[in-house]
C-alpha cells in the first residue's frame, strides 16, 4: 500500500498474508462522519492506523476558529507518540484536532504490543520512522515559507491542452518562481513534447507532472498538497466532464479557483468558484485578440495561436509577454501571481510632461500597466496611454493640445476658455468610451456640489478628461448631470487608491509634487515690496501647494513611488504649456532610479 506524496503507509512492504496476520492481531474500530478522532491537547494512549476514510487536520487560529490544514487517509497514523512516551508527557499532546470527514475505519496499536509487532515485522518500524521523518520535514518547510504554493484548477472545456502549458509558462516567466502543471488523465504528444522532460531542476521554467486519474480524490488531493510545498504555483489540468471524482471538490482544496479552457467556438459552461470574475475562462486559439491582452467585457481571456517563437520558449517552460499570445496570457498569469500592475499618474500642471519620461523608461524595459488612472494633467496622459499611444506620440498630442490651452475669456466662470482643449480632445479620442478601451482606465475629478471625489470608469473619454483637468478658477467647471466637476487634484492628486480599487496588486505612483519636510519658518510680519504675482500664477501655485500637502496621504497605497526633481528646471506657467518638454528628463531620471524597486516588485523585470 503506497502512500501518495512520498510518505509510506504504515503497512508498506508487507505481503498480503503478512498484512492479514497483522490486522487479525489488532482491534478494529469505526468512527462516524463528523466525530472527533483526537482532540487538540489530548494525550493518546494508543496509535491508530487508518484503514479507510478521510480525517481532517484542524488547527485553531487566533480567532478561536478551526482551520483545516491537511487530511489523513488510508495508511496514515494518528497518535504515534503514544508508542514512545507516557500519556502524561507534554510531548504526547495532540497539536491539532482530528475530525472524521467520512466514516472512518481504524485499527489500534497499543504501546505495549508495538515492540512485539516491530520484532515480527521490522518493515513497520521502518515505515513509522519514514512517516515521522516526512511530517517533520514538511513542518520545517512550512515554517520556512509562510505562504504555501497557490493551486489553480484548469478545466478542459473544449480548449487545447497546450493552452494549459502556455499559461504555466507565462506564470513561470512572470513570477520567476517554481511552477508546475499537474495533468490528471491522458495527455497528447504535442503537450508532452513541448514540456521538455530533459530540463535540469535548477533551470527556470514550468515543469510537467502526470498524475494518475485512477487515484482516489483524497490521494490526488494529497498529491496537490505535496506539490504546493515544493512549487510556488501549481496549475492542475483536469479532464472535461463530471464532478464526482474531481479532487478540487474534495477537502482543503474545495475552494480553489477554477478556470475553464475553451476553444474559439466552444460555449462556456462555468460552474466553478469565481465563474463571474474576469479571467474565469480562456479561449484559444482565436483569430483576433485585444492588442494589450487581458479579459474582454465578458471576462474571458482570448488567446491567439502560438507562434514559432512561442513554441521555442515553451520548450524551456517559459512564455514571455512579447508576443500576442504571451501578452494575452500575461494578464491572467499576473492575476494568478498577484502581480497585476496599476499606474497612477498625478496632478501637477505643466510638470505633467514628466509622466512621458516615466513612460519612455517603461517602454524600454518592457513594463506595461494592466490598469491606468490619472488626475488633472495625469488624466490627460493616462487617457492617451490607454488609447495606445507611445510616450513620444502622446507628448506630441499634448503639445498640440497645449497650443489651444491658453485662451482668455470673460472672467465670469473662469480666466481661460476650455473650448480649444475640448476641440482637441474630440479630435484625439472622438466618441470613444472609457469602458471600450483595450486598457482599463479611470479618471478622477472633484464634485463642487458634494465635495466628493468622482471616478470615471465609463462614459465619453473626452468629457471625463475635460472635467478632470478643470483647474478651479482657471478653466470652467464641467457639468455632468447634477454634478459640477473640477480638477481631481483638489481631492486626490495621486490616485493610488483608485488603482487599487481597479484590481492592481502592484501600484506605481508618479507624483509631481514633493512636499517639503522642513519645519514652518518663524517670519516677522513687515511691509513688503515688489509686484504681486498674476492672478493666474496665484491660483495655479495655490492648487499645487494644496496638492503637495495632501499628496503625502494620497501616495500611501503605492508599492513604488516615483518622485521627480525639478530643481534645475525654470518654472513655466500655463501660457508656456506647449514648451514643457524639459520636464520629460526628470521623469526619466525618476523612473531609472526606481528600476531596482520595480524589479523587486515585478520579478520578470530582473532579466
């Protein structure tokens, strides 16, 4: 009787005749489903060996609730210390509660009878030592690694099995962590060939493990338990069809995420946990997929056919995000790894050109955001980024917009007219809606009526952008329904909180304000001289000071914060907005300086 996962059964190595003689000399018992086999803190007086059924291992957490951390099945032992210590020993106290998940049959081995049993059948003594050693090793592994490997089930629903291997390769490439694809049931030659059995263990890349479909659900669950101790990411490819023998519906893995793998035409029938979330299903191989990857509006990830370059990479167990298929699966891989990237672009008037410097560096190192959001000038740049423009293309769009930005008007609602800016927004984005863009986008404004932050994630892009950059007093407020909207920098100058709410795991914040840490000066009030600054300069500078003050809390949720140094650049006003290119260099410098922090947060940037 071989145990899954490397640990032997107590009866391993015995012949059928020997096993029969051993069992005839031991007393049998039955434990009803739901009954406690051994309570936490109790001192067993005998060792139990499970003949049939499943026992859950429960540990009480800090809140006093039982958390299932494992399972025991046929061949496993309970209360082994009773064979070597007295019942009153502190060593002989159960560290967990063992409860029967099914009806369980056991045999009892008393401490006094064990020496005779071991003398007659030395193999059982060897087996018991192996069991205890195995448990000790696993305890060390779990203590050394606070988080166990994440297990995800992939259910074939008409899709090609190779799609599972491509996803495993994408996970391995993004996470730079040990990744395995465990296949339950038969596989095809194409998958086996690309899996590359000859790769050395120390080489990076996903690995293929074949599990027997004839194994019982508890045995398969135990195999997955073992794999999660050795691999950071475990993908389990399940055959199509029924759920009666599905290990993902058994015990501790019952709540794992399940993703359906379909082909380009297959109807999706998803009845698994998370079936309504983005990335609940993958279609391959489709003729056309979103340019930037990620799920469509139906939450399904569409993957184009693999190229020769993809297949060459997958022979090494890796799938970079540089190809159409790699980009499409990259979003799902980052989602599974908790590495989805959110980019928050802050407010700061003409200094917003620095954001283009940041984007230049990101383009060079191959970093693409999964979500982008912006406030004020950051909203304009976030919009062009979500529209698919490169950093240099977007800078040219900004220059053409800036030429129309300084139009004086009758100072009733504002000093400047936004008509020219609105006209340029329309020429750039047309009637595009935010929710229809390939990249998820959010723009922030402030509602003068309620004093609250407003976040646009749907609606006309040009209208939301115009509202987000309406600097109070400089440009007129924008009315949308009952709301009167102005520059979002008034309430959220660096919208890291918005990036988090969109689903980002790693938030990169580009702040254009660096609050001074110097103490407030003690100034004597005396008569001054010189001309006061213009009204335009006073309003803009006042807004910038306010943004700098509240920006400290606004960036609290950032994983990586980019702060610009504008000390060497002379100040430019709104009248010179089209001449803002000198601000690009500080943005590049800030992004370059942050590359070590970015590489620490995003493993695929490490080389």
